[in-house]
């Protein structure tokens, strides 16, 4: 697969932003522009970014969205359960922290749906609705690459104590969606290092006993 991946660790929450470029088409997609996106923005001139995919709309994943939009003019994709979060600082969390400016973004141009296949930049991208960390959390699968947002991490799972989070729902998303992927699938999470499905099945202490 002609996938060139650049990752950026952005902002106070150390959020992973991913810039994926198809060397065959020359087009790129961006997943989660993060906060304080200067390092990411420096890489965008000359890139044909055809889409911005949001795993979810917490402040640390959308803080740089306005700057990315101005630079790329690319359409934004989000699950409809979190469309309102983009423009509501209390929902996206930025209104609950004194240290951050309220984040207010225009609505996303495109909606995501479970089981949808996006054809972007020359790839077929499988959309999985994986709620639990937040109601509209989605994971994106390109071949054996899965961008899981804050659902599953290396040796950990997403927190469920934020508004709209639910532990049982998160466990179902991991078991019935992510753990149904090939064991060799690489997980690129919203925070921390990449991992694989097999590694998390075998060693993640938060999913012990989860496997059927």
C-alpha cells in the first residue's frame, strides 16, 4: 500500500495527529488536527489535503481545526452525534478549562456512519462507529492500519468519565469492532505509541477476560 504516514504529537494533551499521503495519487488526508498545530501546519503547504477525518470532537483533537481548514479548504468528516460539539465549547470540553480559549468551529461538511466506506485520496477507508469514550467516536481502517482515536491505546483504553462516556459501551466497541480486525492490524491511537491488535489482546490489562 502506498501510504506515507507522518505523525505529530500536539498540545498540552500530547494528542497524535496523523497526515497520510498516497504516493500514487499525491493526495493526503488528515486525522485529528490536535491543539497547537504549528508543527503540522508547517507540513501542509504543497499537500493536496482532500479530507479531515475526526475520530471525535474533544478539544484536544479539534483545537487546530480552524487553522487547518483555512489552509487546506478540505471538507471535515465527523459522526453526527458530535456535530454540535464542534461549535459548543461546553460539549467539546474547551469551555470547562480556564487555561484554554473556547473552541468554536463551523459544522462538518460530511457525516460518518458505521460500516461506511470512504473513497478518499485513492484509498478505501472503512468507518467503524466505536463509541464509549464519547458518543460519536469513530475508528478509521485503511488496509491493516487502524486509527482508533481514544478508544484503544497501547496497554490502556479510553477514559469513560467525561460527559457522554460509558465504560460498557467502550468495551463492546473494543470487543465487537476493533478485536474483530486482523491480529496484525496496527493501531494508531489518539495518544501514545502505536500498537497492534494482537499485542493488545495478549497484554492489555484492561481487556483481560474480554475475549470470547
